[in-house]
């Protein structure tokens, strides 16, 4: 916003032996001193605006940061069905299919986790789970926060259903929780169930946070 100042006070000047010294009236001391006081208040406001503008110079703007996470999943628990290993830059019949993990075709379910490490103190804004799902089954990804020490309290910060492509809007994380890696463990628990014969490819995750 531009800062400007236009003087409004003007004294016409007194004439010797013509103007009489007096306090009241539109030519008296009180009238002109009130004008001077009003002018000084205007100057004070302009000085305050200038100070605010100078103080704002060099301040950093907290812009959101979006990171992409590859689907390098770990087993969830022993004996639970797992996703495939990562197929990096996979090609089939000369066609590029990208990088992903997939549910083994004959299996009905697949479970996996991905630990998350972010700067402490950032606010978690939204999340997107990327991939494709054709056929039966239910795909769910949960963002988990777990206390590192007893009683190991576990909370689901958000649960995302299905898979999204690049044009799909991300899902907002309720209340924008603060990431506290010293106190809590954070991970994504992603699973598909009831999907025997279905094609499910998980390509990764996007998380947006506010510094």
C-alpha cells in the first residue's frame, strides 16, 4: 500500500495593526492551534505506516511445502499379506508404466506401512494417495500418530479412501496437526482388502505442510 502525506493546515498570516490577538473565533489562536494539532496527528499516522512498511521488509512468508513419497512400504505385521516390492520405472511390452507397488493378482489383501519424517513444528495440511484401482476391493490409507513411549497412544489423524490421480484435489487433514517427531512416531498405513483378482497399483503419496 503506498504511503503518502498531503498537508491540510494552512495559516494565512496575521497583519500588523489589522489583526487583533484573540483566543476564539476563526482567526484566533485556538482555531489555528487545533489545526496544527490535527496536522501533527496525521503526520504521526503516516510515520506509523512507514514504520510498518519498513518492518515488513525481509520477513519470510510461510508458503506451503508439498513433498512426494515413493511407495517404499514395509511389512505391517508378521503374517499379513504384503504389497509387491517396488517396480521402479517398470516397462511392459515396450510401454512405460512408471514406478509403483501392486497387490499380487491372486491375493485378496495387501498391507504396508511407510514411516514419515518431517521438520518438527510444521503443520500437516493435506494428503493425496496416488495410484489406480480396477475391480473389487476397498483401499484405505491412514496417517498414524503414535506416542514413542508408554502408553504408546495411537491416533488416526486422517483416513483416506481410494486412490487418486494427478488431477485429483488432495484431502485436507483435520485441524492441521503439528508434527512432533521427538514425541511421536508417524507413518502411513495403507491397505487393500477384498480385492481378489483386482488390479491395484499404489504409486506413492503427497503430503503438504505449512512451515
